[in-house]
C-alpha cells in the first residue's frame, strides 16, 4: 500500500436537509450570540434549515478525529526541531496534549466520505454556536449540559488550587472573538463558581518579568484569543516584544497559556504534507493511525509541481477563513506565481451540493463544511457552515446539525 493513497470509505447514509417549521433562530439568546443579522448582511448568520447526518457517520468521524489528533500530537513532538519550524524552537513543550481546545474541519466528497481539510488548534472559534446554539435547534438539553460540563473541566483541570486566577482575554472590538471568550468564561463560572475568573480585553493585560497581571493581580491561567503567529510579532509602543515575553513566561511556568503556544505547529498546514507522505517503515504510526490518515486526509505537498490530482488547492500555511486559497488544474502549476507567503498544495475534494433555506426565506444551493471540537483530543460538540462557494469563507452561514 502506497503512503498517501486515498482509500474510499463509502457510507450508506445520505445528506438530508430538514426544514424547521418554526423559526428556531428566534430562541437564540442574543447575549450569547449577538451576531445574528447585521444591516449590511443579505442573510442572517444561521440558516432556518438544518443539515442531517446519521449517528453512524457521527461515530465514525469522531473515532477517526480522535485517532488523527493523537497521530498529529506525536508528530508535532517529533518535527518541532525541523528547519521548517525553526522560528518556533523557543516555544517549550510543556504538555502531553498540544491543544486543549481544537476544531477539526471536514468536507464530504461525492462518495459521501468525510475528508479532513484543516485543524484549528490555536484559537478555534464558533464555540457559542457549537456548545450552545446547535442545541437550541435540537432541544437536546441533556447533551448540552454534559458537553458544556466537559468544556468547563478542560480549564478547571489546569488549576492546582482554588486560589488560581483565570483570565479570558480577547479583542473587545472584534465581536466574534469577544463572545467566544465570554462564552468560555461564563461556562467556567457556571460549572465551577468557586474558581476566580475574569473576562478582559487583551489591551488590559500587563506583562512583567515575574508574570502576567490584570488590574494588579497575577494571572495563573490565561486563555488568549489571539493567534500565536500574531502574538510572536506583538511589540509595545516602546518596542518591547511583549508577545514573545508572554510565551517565555509560559515556558518558565509563570503562567499557563490555553491553548499551549506549541499548538501553532499542529495548526501549521505543512503537518498534513508530512503525515500524508511519511515513510512508515519503522512503524511510527500505528496501523490504526495510518489507515485514518489514508482515509481522511487528502494528499498534501509543499511542492506545487507534484501531481496530486486533476484539481489542486493552494492554501497558505497559516490561512484562515478561506483567505488566500486558490484552485488550479495540475497542468497549470507552472502558471502559479511564487509569493512571499508559504503555501501547501492539496488534492481538491469534489463535494456534493445541498439546499438550505435562509431565515429570510430564500433557498440556496451550496456546500457544507463540518467541524468537530476536541477537548484534550476527545471529540465533543459539532458545528457546520454552509456556503454557495466550494471554498468556505468568512461569509458562510451557520447551519445547525441534526443527528439521525
């Protein structure tokens, strides 16, 4: 069997769309998810219809997500000192699990197989939609309580005593980031009211040689919704590298950062190229891990000249929200200009179309990206985005998921 070969896994369940006769969107608490409809938006963020997948598909994807996460985690530990990741060498490896809170993104191919196209292991968003909003549609209160309890425990377990001070920080001017951090903060307070915690703006953090402070109080555990690749470049008005200092404080054990800064290596899309082209003759990956990689991850390369498939995606290694992605025919590789930004090249996944109805009553045809959140590598809540474009971007709509 050749490494990188895609083995089709055919499932019997087909994608279905269900229309909720009542507009479930009206039941969403705007204090939890306020970004429902802005004046400049043509459509509301949530759709009126839901996407349905079978419980068998759910179990299959969650099982493979866990296996691949473990494979990625141990790969990160081994490749972190390669020249490609040299600029991250100053980030210490402190935890057995690289990412406490991660989100894997999948698409379906035309054979109804799920394919992993990306992992956000640094600063995943869509937390209120997944851990709260989807349950407004399904009305599954029992699952909601259980999953949110697990989410709170991820943070609580980082505490060594009841005097630890938790801070959740984000850019207050960026609504989505702020409400993602707010949800995590309030969820921790709900399940562990005895723990001391605050929700603050990133600009209110103070960084000194002995630790990170808010309002004169030293922070023990800090959740920062601010990507590591940006954090590394942050400097104060007088030129002091505050971002790198924050990471150094984490390395020295003077503050615990969630996620660990090392998670940026797991999120680096070159990891997919390493995994799908890996020479496994010495058994680094278990058979279970190898099969999951074959079946779920499209063949990926850092060389645009390799013939991956008839159509290829060029994706920036730190791209977000579909930014900078282009699709080209493999015979057109020589026409793609080399840019300053580094790219990976991945076999394009042809996707089936689905229909969805907007809150405004329009019926749209498009594509769905499915996401699974993982808590310390364990799969939990789901999220889905609907887009008329094959490459999902920041204008995609949130479509609830129903498990049949």
